C-alpha cells in the first residue's frame, strides 16, 4: 500500500510542477503593453497629494490650505519627490526598459517593425530620467534597471550633467529615427495615450523637450544651451499648434475625484486670482471656482497675512473662498447638479505647445536665437488660453464655455499682458507661469531659472512671512540617505560627495534649500 | 513490502472479564490491549470484554482518567480501576496521530478537554485556549465573534506573516488563515476558518508545541499543531441523548478614558445668539475642528450646531453598544456496543456582539461512527459540516469604528443618539451629511451611523470536514491504517452598501465566492512488538499525499460595482454606473507527498527512544521548467527516561514520579504555493485604464518588482527540547518543565535590493531565527477528600524570539506596520522579533558648530520643538519628529512579551464546583491609533491639563489682544534655524522664548492637536508597554444528584454559571485602551486602530443527558 502510494504520486515531478503553475501569471507581455503600463503609471495620486497640492501648488502661490498657509509651508515634507522611487524606479522605468530590451531581443523582422515603438519608448524614458534628475541631481541612469537582465543590482549614479547629456543624445537619436519614415511599422496605437502612436508628433515632442532641457543650462553652460537650441530650431519638425501638445490623455475616472487626486479644500492663491480677475483672463473659470456667494475671492499666501485677526472671518469656512476647479483635475467630480459623476476627459501636460512657444520666446528675448520674442510670446498666450479652454470643455467643467478668439484678443490687449519689450523676460515667465497651472512643478523650475514671478513682477506674488521672518522657497528635493545596509549605499555616498563639491548644494543631502547642478546662482 | 512478514502460530486462548470502578459500577469503553501487540478490544455497556490472546500474555487496561493496569490474562477477570490521582499516566493524541502515554513522550504536549473549551462560551475555540497551555500566546480578535485570534506557539519561527499552528481535525489538515485590518484604512475582519469549529463536538485539543511533535505534519507544522479530536460515541445508561444550552451575555463595560468636563469648541465661554441663547462654537463641528476645549459641561441648555436646543452634558459612548448574546444549543445522540459507536450532534449558535448589527450564526452538524466490521477490519468515520453566517464585523482603521468615531474629532457634548437614530438627510436623502452637512450632521455621527446601518456585509461559509479511517489488523503485532479525508471550504461574501449621497446616490454592490478544497490520503503500517521481556517496539511506516486546489478545482471570484449604482437600492452587478470589475482566478494549487517512518523503543518501561524521519516532495518548490529542490528530508530523535523506575526510587515517599526527557528534531517548511512561478513575471494589472475615448483598457505589466530566484529550497527548523516531569507526594504535586531552543534557518524571505536596479527585492533562503525559552506547568491537589477537593495549576512561559542572522549584509526585515507606515515592526539582527522602528518619535536637541560638528550645550538632550512637514494647527510649533530633525528612526523596543503566566483553580464540594482562571502577559509594546488620533482634539482625559488656570494653564494675551488662560509651554527647546522677529531661537527653551516675548504660550487645543494629529503627531506618544493580568474566567457549577433525577428519566443534569473576561486586575495600556484589540492576526501586527471596548460576559449553561 505504501509503495502503491509512492508509485501513484511521489515520484512524478511533472504533476508537482503543474500544481505549481499559476494560470493568471503571464510569462511574456508585448513591448506595447509595457508602454501603456508606463504611460498609465506616469502619474500618481500620491504625487498630486504630496508634491503638487501640499507642496509646489502652495509654494507657487496657485493655492493655499483652506485655513491659510502654515508657518512652515515652505518646508519640504518627507513624502515629497514621488517621482523618484514610486514612479521612475518602481514602475515607469522598469516597464520601458523591459519594452526596449524585449524589442532588442526580437528576431530582425520583428525588431525592424518596432523601430518607432522603441524610439517612442526611449523618448518617454529619457523624459522621465530628466524629470527625476531635475530636482534630485545625480541619479542612477546609465546602469539602472539592469538587474532583470543579468546586470548590476548596484547601479552607480550619473551626475546631472551626464544625465542631461545622455538624455539629449537619446532624444536626438530618437528624433532621427522617428523622422526616417521607416516602413512596415507596428504602431503603438491605442497603447499610446499621448499621441496614439503618431511618430511625427513624437518627433516634435522630443525636439521641444530638447529645447526645454537645454534652457535649464542657461547659467551653468550657456554655450551648450545655444548649440542645442540652434540645432533643434533648425529642424523642420516642430510643434505648430495646440494639438501638438504633449500630454497624457485620460478618461473620466483615471483621476478619481474621491481620492488623493482630488484638489478639494484648497483655496485659490490671492495674487494669481487677483491678476486673472483684473485682466479678465478667460482661463479664470477653468482654473478656479467662485466662492459659495458667487465671487472670486483668493486666500492670502503669506502665513502672517492669513493669521491677521482682520482676516479671521475669511477663513471661518472654505465656502468664503475660491477653490481649485475640481473637474480640471478630476473630471469625474460630482457637482451635485443631479447629473452624478462627471464624464469628461482628463489630461496631464508634459510639454504643451504654449510652453514650447514661451521657451522660444524666452530664448529670443535673451538673444540666444534669432526668433522674434513678441511673436512667440503672443503665440504662447493664445495657445495657452486655447489649450485650457479645450481642456475645460473636454473635462466638462460646469458652466464653462469655450473661449472665443475675440475674448483672447481682448485679454491679450490688456496692459500687463500685451507684449512690452522692456519687460520681455518678466512677461514671458509670468505667462508661462499661468500656463503651468497644471504643472506647478515645472513652474517651480522656471521660477528657479528666471526668478519670476516675484513680488515686483508683472504678476506680483505676495511677500511670504512667518512670525515676521521672510520665508524662502525650496529649490530641490531632499535626498533620503540610504541605510548603510542598503547594497547601493557606497554609490550613493560617492554621488553625494560629488554633488557636495558644489558650494550651493546646501547644508546636507536633505537640505531642500540647496541647489542642483543646473540651478546655478 | 509485506514479503518479510511471516505468520507464526502461537497457542491461543480466550479471556473474558469485567471492569468496574471503585464503587463497583461497570465501566464501559475501557481499552483492553494484549501487551506488545495491537490486539485489543474495549468493554461494553456492562463493563464486560472478551479477547483471544496468546498463552501467557499480559493485558493492558486503560481508560482516560483512570490508572492504567497491567494484568496477566486469565479467565473471568475482575478488574477494579481507580481514579487517576494525577495526569502522568494519561494518554494523549500525539503528532503521530496515535494515542500515547504522556509518560513515554520525549517532548512536551498538553491536552485541553472539550468541556473546558465549551465552558468559555466563546464562538472561537482559539480564545478558549487562552491561558490554558504554557508556551501558547493568544491575541483575541477585536472585531466581533467571527474575527480571528492570533495564536503563537513558542514564538515566531518564521518571519512570514502567518506563524500560526496547523490545525488538524480528526486527521484533516486545515489552514488557519490570516485576516484583519492593516495600517492603511478601513477593513472588516470576517476571521478565518476557525469560526467554523464547534467546541461542543471536541473531545480534546492536543497542543503540540515543538518540532518533535509536529514532524508528522511536516511543512505546515513549523508553527506547532493544534490536534483536535472529535467526540466519539460512548455507552450511556439511558437514551444517549444529551442536551446542552448556554445563554451568555456580553456587556461593554469600559470605553477609553474620556474627559467629561469640557464640551465642544475652543473658547471657554459661549457666544450668544440674537435671543441671548448660548450657542455652541462652530469649532466643535467635525468638519471644522471637532475640538473639545470649549465651556465646562454644566448642564445648561444650549443651541447646538444643528439649531436644536440641548443640555450641555457629556455623552456616554457605552450607551451605543448593545448587550451581546451568545445562545448556543447542542443536542447529541450517542451510543456504543462492542462493535459500534456512534455520535450525532447538532449545534446552533446565535452570537450577537456588543456592536449593533454584528452577529455570527452557526449551524454545526457532527457525525462520528466507529465500527468493527470483522476481526481484522474496523472503520472510524467522521463528518462535520458547518454553516456560518457573519454579519457586519466591526470595522477597524477608520471612523467607521465606533471607538474611533466617538473620539476622533468628536467633542464630548455630542448627543450621539440624536444623530444615530436619525441618520438620513431629511431634505436630500442619503446619509445625514449628504448635503449641508455642517447643519444636518455637524459632528459626522449621522454619516457614521448611516454607514453602519446601511453598508451591510455578510459572509456565509460552508465548511465540510470528512474523514474515514480504515484499520486493518494484519497480524497480532501489525496493523495498517488507510486514512482518507477532505476539507471543502466555501466562502460567499456579499456587500450591499446603500448610497450615502444625495437621493441615495453612490452605493456599492459586491459578491465574492471563494472556495478551497483539499484532500489527504494517508497509509500507515503500524507494528507493535515485544522484542524481548525488556524491549517493546512501536514503529510505523507511512506515506501520504496532500493536495489542495489542484487542477483549477477551486476558484476565487469577485465582482463589484464601480462609481455607484444607477438605481439606488437595486443590488445587482449590472446596476453599476461605471463598468463593474471582476477578479477571478483559480486558488493556488499545492501538493505535498511524503513518506515517513516513526516509532519508539521502550526498555523496561523506563527508557523510551522516540524517532522519526520524513521526506517531503512539495510542489511549491518546483519551477515551471521542471527544476527545483522539491524533495527534502527531516528527522527527529528523542529519549525519555523514567528514573523513578529505578529500584532506588521505588519506595520514595516524596518523589513519586520522575522523568527526564530530551529531543532533537528538524522540521522542513516549503515555499508559498506558486511563488516560484509567479514572482518576477507578468500579469494583468489591477483595474483598467480609463482612456480618453471613454474606453477601459486592460493594462499588462510586471506582477511585482521582484528579482526571480531559481534556486529556492525549503526552510528548516531545528529544535532541542529538554524537560522533566516530576511528581511528588503520591503525585499530589506535579511539575512539567521544558526548556527549548529552536532555530529556523533558510527562511524564504524577501530581501530588499536597491530599487534603482529595476527590482526592489529578491526572495532568498537565509536567516537564523531563534526561539529559546522555558515552560513550566505546576499542578497540585492541595486538598483531596471525599467531599472537598481542590485542584490548582500554574503555568509560566518565557520565550525569547531573537533574530540571530538575516541575509548577508541585511540587518532589517520589515514585518508589519502602524499609522500607514509611520511605525514598522522589524526583525533586526541581534534583537528580539518585532522591534518597533519609527521616524515619528520625539527628537532630542544637539547643538552644532558652524561646520556641523556637535558641541556641548545645556540644551542638548532636550526635546526639540519646531515646524513639521505638513504644517501644524494654527502654525504653533510642536515636537519635531526624529526623522525630520536628524533623520533618526528610533527603536522603541519589541512588541513581544517577556512572560506569560496563568493559574487555574478548581474547587469542588460535593456537587458544587468553583473554578477560576487568571492569566497574565507581561511586557511587549503595542501601538494605538485610537489613542493617537483620539487624543488630538480634547476628548480624552489625557488632555485636561492646561485648559484653564485651575488645570495649570498659563495666562497670556493672544494676537487679538484677548487675555487667555489656556496656555501651555511645551517642555523643550527650539530647533536650529527658527527665528522670531529676526532673533535666532535655535536651542532656546520655549519657556525662555515666551519670557523674552518672542513666542506666545500655545493654546491647549493646538498643543494637544499638534502632539498627536495625523500631520504632525508624535507616534511614539501612542506606543506603550502592554502588560496585563486578567481575571479571565470564573465558573460555578452544580451537578444535580442522581437521586433527584431518576424520576425525571434524566441521567445527569449539570448547571454552570460562567463569567468570562471579567476584569483586568492590572494593565498598562494607556488611557483606557483595550489591551487585547490588535487589528489583525498577522504575526507582526502590533497595533490597534479603533479596536473594541472592554467587554465581559456572564453566561449560564444547563446540560442534561437522558
């Protein structure tokens, strides 16, 4: 009997192996699946919670807490920098690298049909590497993501200079590939929620991105900036209208209005709200909601001002204040209008046509290029208003009507909006600032680079004070020190030592008031 | 295999006899065994037996509770059996599934009788074990009668989150799952399979603590074994019908320590309305502040936030709770004759808890039949079928928990019943706060009550346990056992959540079905042979296969609506506004085959050598390409020496029994099923992508961030146990002492890798987790007399669960979390299991010079005050979290207890019995979410200091020029970098800063809120030692003398009054927090998050047999 049992079971390994297979496990996925995975994972509700709503949105004075800003709202919370671990290294990077590795390992015929797919995957990966390095400085990039493919589990850090250079080279190569009109290409199609697999639009976006990265170098390496800008602008493949804007296009429930994506309970920042009201900005009702009484009322952005006894009644209830326009962030927000959850479309701008225009305007105004600054500035203002009008309509923002060209004309001709050559960089930066309403982290970068807005710019910020002491703004992410038991501890230590050679790096790795390489004084 | 067996002819003879007790009454069911063989029988209803034995044989006469005897076989024997004055001769069902005399075991094993379990009046049999067995730690569940309890035997041998013992019910292996909430939010704990075990059907539970005992069950038994034996039919004098009925009532007798002096708001005086009426401060409202720092509760009439005039008094949250009921009725029919025993039982339980809406209903059927079919073949078959229905367990981790809801941002003046009883919005429908919530539901209580009444969750379970043992006598000394059994376990969950929005919009519907099926087939050859006059051998050779969910035979299937219901109150998946979601997959399949050999050799009834060896083949260690170390062997050996059998001790009047024992054993543990073929691959991602074209796209990607490991092998536990059993004064006093050292190696653990490499972890075989401890069981009979008897027992347990080693270069392994991930319980090399690590502790000042070097300063070592990342209430400085000060993550100490102790005393006088049990846990930290968040707004009594002059408040003039008396000056120094009006505050005490006019005292409401609220709180404040001494159980019983019963045709009638969880005689949990309310039975869980009020039960049991 015992032996019978043994014969019946004990020795047949195949049946054991079969018992141990999980039918829901997939042993391979397609590169286009990984692209979609990366795109969908490029945004994160926690980034909105920690990095946008409770950090950059407040610093950039787009909004305040419903009770006014705290005395230390300029501090960087420990959960800031979602882009680094959760998104880039945890999700987006591994997916895109897997897509690229997968394509590279294919037989030639399959590989050749995915030349564009590979280039597009690279553009998104390069963009995100730039985005992460932008506030973190040195990061592992050239050796990152290799563990699954037999590579290192302890990737060394590349300096920000090296990351930017590598990204620029990767983008340049991708543009060349995407322009080459390769035939027989398998399109990403619906797996590309940015451009539906359109190679030309990706080439335009990649060129615009090169420009955006190049302009970061304005102080630290102006020569290189000029070289890249000149090279990019000479290319005939350029963004030429709002529909070329690079953004993640999503449906109504991607960002759930009930979760961390919700912009609820943040009050409009008074400086920007007042400026928009004064100039009759057509974007006003797309950006902000009137208060319960139907008026646009902003919140003081300086903690000391918000705490003044005279202002106490204003902060007694959030209903007294204008708030962020929910559906521009979370289209499925329920307006309690009897129609239930919203059904509009959402968007996450990466690099809009308006931004592209402002980049060109800024370069022109500074004499880096031979463009006409006014033209590109005007294009930018018109594009930005048009873009947000389109988005607000798509998002079904309640009571929002599409903006007419006449309305933009009227707006553009207001003093302080209409181009004034004596204030060119100020105006360009302040209009870019308005355009960055949905990219406050990029507004932060522009502020670092240009110093605008400030308390005396066309759009004037409030002076920020707590207990009478001026508050300064953070300029980079605090770097979490790895535990000495982390296998990559030595590499991080080396990277930090290298960054610390920069006298402006700050008091230590975690000093968010220090500066990264490009953010030169 | 059988070829070496030969039949030998011996002279045979038939012996007959009668077994009687000391009073001369026949005893049925006594086992009669021919010594050195498995040839045996048992006595019939008249105490008679008949057995054919070989010439000159000796008979062993055994019955539980009576002294075993050995007599020479002869005709017409009359055997008188005496009560066993002590338990050393008792038999126990061991790890090998056979009854063994305890005195021969080389390891510790303890049995708890079914009657003692049933006496606890608890639906979860695990809870009934609390304090009864040395070495066993129980954490009661905190969500109602269905919730699962955590049971831990001799510490955590593994770092996995389930370290609970394997449950074996009549030979059927049952997985005790983990359940409960986590640190991230709302969860209802429906418990695990243990809720389907009915203690009325249990004869006994053997608790097998060590690896030596668990060797037979292999892989799954590394955490010990609870070996449950069901009741078997017995001969009875009457009809064999027994009826038992228990009614027990739960009373929530203690809430957390609330203050009852101050009502809502932050101003000590009322504002007045146009009519001069006192008006409650808006800041009392849940959505505005929820503060309870307002005017003194003096009973005056005030206008509440909803405009209703109410008296200004404190509420009593205990009023919300119900009297819980445990109504259990058991009917059984049993009988026995020489060839057959049977028992058929039905038990109905209705158990409502103190929480309104929460109950457990259970119907349990049990049938066990044994039958001697022929001289050679006998069958033992049992079937248990349980249907349970759980409704609305308490929710943990959110304001849906009543303890949370009544303390977190809830001022003390809230008229709870006003909102609980009328929780639907009168204008717009839905929850009270569905519109204009600041008016209709200003305290949020209506929405809480609405959710509890309208978000209904039910879980219906069907659990079938069926086992057939066929015993075949092949030769007088050789028998075979074929055991076949199955466990079929189905869970059907349904959630009907009525929409809480305007016009009842929103809402959810969910249905989940989850089935698990397992089979086990076991074959054993058992040999019992007297090798010579001095040597006796028992040996078994066996093989088995255990198969669970093989071949996609059992599924998990969950469907739920998204985005609300189209038509309110219509509960169907098709009524989903957004596309409904479905998750469905076959449950993880696993198969373990094994062969084993075990037995013992006894020399002169004195020295017994136990041995076992087992080889497993586990599917979980195979890989899809066919490779894998899936076969592994583990042996055990033990020695027991009854030294009092030596002539020197024969006439000792003091030492009546003495045994030394030692054992050394290995237990193997396999990987999680299908892990090797899942980790590091791809899968369909959860949810879909809502795309801009209005579609919902499937997203595929990596299943995880794990680097595959293609060489996993089994975990291995090695255990040394040394012990002694000593009996003194004719065994009136007995001591059972055990020392053990258990090390678990090659743990399959997931170790962190630098995430920049594209993966964040890899599973490795590594580590050395040690559990070392002592267990003492002392039993005594201080008084033995005809009418009055006193039995006493004391247990003591000390276990040290130390992490000797993890993987090379790895110092920490995360186990569990509290407050999101603000506190982590960690296995840390060199420390006790479960070190609580947090960056959210207090920070202590260190002055630094310009280049950052530490320098001496009188301020050093003082608590640091300053800003926090997410801001503080009204911008006041508060204690800086250690991670924000200098990146420190503090080690607060271990969650594991230092000692466990218990005592049980049983007194009987004639027909009356009185027993009570006290048990204690000393040491070990717990974290409390209720304490942390509940303390934030002034509802706890711990916030009474500093509210006004009388309570120590400092007088100051606020920024509006108003003189206030609620100032608190925190004890600490200000962080470097802080300035006030240009003056550097770094290192200055707060008191000095106030003195110099640089800072104001902090109003009490802001001080307390900043100390413990979500955004700025110090979590260390709500972590505390959790020691307690509980008066667990008191029972008074009366057995009605038979002289009163005979006319009523009743055989026995007993009455019992039991009080359970009566009081904590001592406890260290802060501010009235329930010390036994951990939110999950995961091994590393250390937090409560809402929990449960203190509840005591009083029950009455009547039991009659006919």
